[in-house]
């Protein structure tokens, strides 16, 4: 992923609560990119980030169980 941009900041704002809609702004050193999101996309992002954040913890746990 040599062409990936470094994220320097992220902000989320609510546009409406019924239906749930908002914006997410992602800052990079070169620019700010703004996306509109709905509840389904927000839940998908959360699920993927949770997986990202827990995958190394799960690998360590599996290694520890394998060494018993």
C-alpha cells in the first residue's frame, strides 16, 4: 500500500438523527476529505475497525494457548 495517505485527524458530525446521517472528515498532510455517511456505513466502519484493533490481541492469545 505504497500509495496510502497518512491520516492525521478524523472528525465526525451529525447531520440528522432521523434517519441517522452524518459526515466524516479525514485529514491528511495534503488535504481534508469529507464523506457523508449513514447508520449502515457507520456500523460497517465500526465493525471493521474493531476487527483491526483486536486481531493482534487474538493472535497473541492463540499463541499463548498453543504453547500450553
